């Protein structure tokens, strides 16, 4: 966790720049900046990759969703205080500054291979358990045996055990 103080007077400005990396932009669902505001006077200004995303008074625990379209592998957050009245001083002290990344990971394709011995012949049954976290419209499951499709079905998002008969 990072703590920082930014301030501005008519003669002097103290800003802070934080950099963070995102390893997997493809599967990133959302990124959020959050922090706790200690001392606060004036407006807090936050620029994200050169774009102003916040310019307002802030207090308590603050969470700001970072615009997904502006996220890059390396990102820069610039924190500033707004201009004060003539001889005043605007300042912000922020504690526990963090960026939280949320990812959506999906297993779109998986291959499982198994080998039967020469003594294992005849009809068989393949059993598997289908599990999902969300309720999509449905996902297609295809099962091949010796490069021949033996099962092709759309599975709804209902966690259940499935069985496929395999005829010799």
C-alpha cells in the first residue's frame, strides 16, 4: 500500500506519479483505483495516461473505475491538488493507494486424451461433470473418439453430471 501527499500554492505544486503494469490486457474485465483520503482541501485531480478522470472533492474511502479503453501494459496515474485561492494552499493526503484488477478467465477449449488397453473392448460409457460460474445462453460441447464425433450438444449453465454411451 502506498501513501502520498499532493499540494498546490500559488508559487509551488507538489504532484505524485504512480506507475503500474497490467500483465494480461486480453482477459482484463475491470481495473479500479482505490484509496483512503486523510487530509483534504480543494479538489483532488487524477490523470490516467494523460486523461483527466477525476476532479472533485474527495473524502473517506474512494473508488474510481479506470476507463478500460485507456488501459495499456504500462499505465501512469498523476495525482494533483487544485489551484487554491490567492495565498491559500490546497492539499490531499491519500493512504493505502492501490489498483485492483479483475480478470475473466474462460476455458474455451480443452483436450483430454486417454488410451484403452487391448483387453478393454466392447461398449462403454463416458461420464463427466459440467460446471459453470455464470448463466450464459449455452456452450457447445463436442466429444470425439478416434477422430469421430460421438457427442455434440449445447449445454446450459446447470451444474450436472452427463453420460455418453460409446458403442463398439
